[in-house]
C-alpha cells in the first residue's frame, strides 16, 4: 500500500528538528547564475520561513556578487543536505532581493524585523570591508556607533526565496519525491502537487 | 608580517585529512546551469584527483539532468564546506563529460579506471531505473550479470572538473584567499596566482 506523502515544508521542519544537535544543520548552499552565464555556489544560513508561508529567509551583504547574479537571473536553487538523517532538499524558486533602497514600505519593515531577529554579533559583520575585494592590511573595521537598538545597516540585505519546485531525497529509505507548485487562478495561493520519482 | 599562502590543492588536501573522521566530509555540492538559464544544485561525492593534476573526479549517471545542463553550459561550481574545520572551497571550472560514447580512447580508459576504483555496491546503482523519472511501483531492478570484473555500465559517466578559480574561506581565522589560474603560453600548463580578499 502506498504511504501518504507529507508536504515538503513538514518534511523540512522534521529534518531541521532531527538534525538540530548539529551546528552546521542550519547551513545550506545557494546556487545562482552570473552575468557570464556561469553558476556560482556558496554556503548560507537558514533564517527561518516568512510568517505563515513557505518562503525562505536569508541574510546577505548587498555588496556580494550574488546580488549582481540575482539581478541578472532572479532564480536560485538551494541544496540542503542533512548529514545526520541523510536527507537532501533541492529548493528552486525566485528570489526577492530586499535592500534599504526598496520602494515597498511593507518589505522594508520585513527587512527591519529580520535585522532585529539576527544576533548582534552577526549584525556587526555588515560593518566589515567590501566582501570579496582585495584585502588591504591597513584597513580597519569601520568605526560606527552600532548598538543593539540600531536599525539595519546599508549593507544589510534580506533575500526571500519563493519555492516553485522541491526535490526531496531520503538516502536512508531511497525515497525521492518531487513537489511542484501551481499558482492558483488568482495568482495568490500556491497549490503543490507531489510525485514519487526514481532516486 | 604576511604569512605565505599554501597552494589551494594543499589547503584542500589538508581539509580532507582533518575532516576525514566525518563520513559526509567527502560530499560537496555542484551547481550547474540548465537550458532554461536557471541554476541547479546537488550533493555529490568526491572521487579524488586525476593523477598528477588538480582536476577533480565525480561519478554520475548519464541519465541525470546535470548531463543535459553541462551540454548546455560546460561550467560548474563546486562548493565544499568542511563542517569540522569550518573551511569553504568554491571551485569554478569547466567540466569534461566522459560517457561510453566518448571517441577518445585515453578518456575511455580513464572512465574504466574510475569505474573499477568505485565500490561494487556503488556500481550497482547504475542498474537502477532512470533517475528523476516517475517511480513505477511495478519496476524492479534490472537483472544483470554484473560481477566484480564487469566493465562500466552504459549509464556510468565520469565527470572531470578542471578548476579555473578557487575561492577559499576559513571561517575560524576569517582568512579568505582567491586563487586564479592563468593558462601558460603553450596552453598546457596552468599557473596559479593568489590574493587575500575580504571575508
């Protein structure tokens, strides 16, 4: 008898829970495509879901190359491998880039909430010199009156990934499921279908 | 005083060694670009370096979508994060796809060597049904007289990545180094330059 398939978000929440004893379990990889057409790939930290949705939040520095990549091609694929439960999630979707110049007040508020949900130590990273640029030994950390109540720094950027396709693979059970979203008629609500596929 | 920079291959060999107690330390992520222009990302297993070179070997199934991706765009980026030593390697380069139809005898021999260097259990995977296709409950494993001395199965494909750029980031020391290759005049020998960049 075929067993029922859980929604992918529930499978992901279960995996996060069962691997939470490992510090690196909140790290995933994000692939983007640059203006040269070549792929890029880097480790990032999961910052939770947008409230009451399946959209995934990521903090980043607006000076990194991934921002240029996402302006060129707004699609990305997260690959998240859980080393203890042997589960892989490949999450493909469109990325919304929210920096301080965003014209949408709601989105700016969302960026601010995400900023304050981040540890003070992590916020300090956005004071550092331009990531990926040559390291000048004489440069020092930007002096700034950053304190716990200071709002988002200019370099702070929130990424929100809106999943369209999720490929789930459990390497212990050899079960692999492809979840595909279909936008409903009003374009607001997503409807997911799922199918078992070969590992 | 600035400390000397080790070549990236030596840094990678050191990271492999110092994380070798973790089973998942041989897993990395490979990003490619599909014909739609969207990125893809998946976990793969490091199969060593090509003899006397810095080219990286990967086993894959020729029926997977990454092969189509690589025909469309032959560039890929490996992102390899070592969870114990907190080191990240982003390795960008051109990928050579070697399946059984390759016209080059030397490459076919290389594919055969890589096949026999793979465990018998791993070789059996290439007898499975078409990866990523809908799972038909009635399908059974292809019956085959595969034994330990059987040569490469048709679905077995060797990927060889020729690195052109390596971005190394040590999250413990906050040291980040960009390695860039410059092909020498005869086009045969690679020459690497390195530069410290901001984390």
